[in-house]
């Protein structure tokens, strides 16, 4: 009886999960389907997920309408610099909050968390003035610097640092390691899942960034992918098929990156929740 209940509960859970996954994946399936449709299919009746006239013309049109390769390269540069900054700075900031004993450590941590209550839009003006004063307007660094270290990154890394046994660090100090060497050689390698999870989050955030690059970049040759793709959707040119093809192209790198790092992503989340 108990076993039957367990099986029914498991079946119900799986059905619910499948329905939810279909609900969330449907918009992407519709965009993918639209990217392969011809002009006669786009405004057909019903869901019409399977194209009647399959074509890759929309993908070719994306590369002829905008300098896609250039936007890809710009996005790669911005994302690479942003992820490197995020992982290194968040790791360094979180280490003393988790591993060093000093007065007011927890208070500093809570004060760091406090700005999470402020909406992102509230920081746009002050960030823009800072970028102008640093004379970084219209540069890749102006896109990266405001997101170079995030509160979430510090929180995630701190939670994982707390799980590292203190005896390992004490042994390293007895062997003559200074504090930086303890962090670099002992503690940092042990929180690799958290580092990978943070890298994935940062990758997705920088890859998809739109509003801030639009504000601080003037030269279209420096536009990242998301800003460049917005040129396909103008008041006088709204081709849903081409836009859908561009969205699919822009999504592929994130899916590939997640596919190869999903194990670390899940482990990183599990470790943070346990603390």
C-alpha cells in the first residue's frame, strides 16, 4: 500500500515536471520553428510549429543584414573580460568574509548584501557618471566594470568557502604559506563547483547584456550581440523570421557552455544551499 502510494506520487511528480518543462520550453520552440519558416508560414492559423516550407534563408539574411561576426567577436571580448573579473574579484572578496577571523566580519557581510534591495535601474546614473569621469565612455571596459564583481558572486563563494575544513589551511600555514598562497593553492581549488557556477551565471549575464552596453557604447563597431540584433527590429523593418534566426544564433553559445559545465553548475548550487 505504502509502495503504491510512493509510485503514484512519483508518477504525478514526473508528469508535473514534464508539463512545466514543456510550458517553459515552448517559447524557444516557437522561435526555433519561426526561424526556419518561409514568408507564407509566419501568420498561419494555430500554433503551426512545423514549417510548411523549410528554409535556411532567414539565417543567411541575418549575416547579410548586420555584421554578425563583428558582434560575436565584441561579445566574446566583453564576456571573457567580465567572467574573468567576476570570478577573481568575487573569490578574493569572499575569502576573508568566510575564512579570516576579525571583528565585524558578519556586519560587513550583511552591509555588502544590503545594496541588493536597490533596483538595478537606480544605479544607472551614478555608474554612467563614474564611467565618464574615468574617461572610459565607448570602451569595452565601460561595459564590464559595473558588473565586474556582483553581490551574488560574493555570497555564493562565501557559502562554499565555509565548507572547507580549517585544518587544511592551518597545515598550509605551518608549512610556510602566506595568506594569498593559502587561498590560491588550498582553498580556491576546493571550491571549483562554485567557481564554475559563478562563471556560468556571469557568462549568461554578460552575453545577454543589452541596456548598459546600449548606454555606454556609441560606436556601432563595438556593439555586443544583443545590441546589434536590436537593429533587425526597427519601426520600418520588422521581420520576425530573421529576428528569430538571430535569437537562435545568439542562444547557441550559452547552451553549449551550459552543456559542458552543467555538472559544476548543479554542484555549485547544492553547496551554496547546504550552508
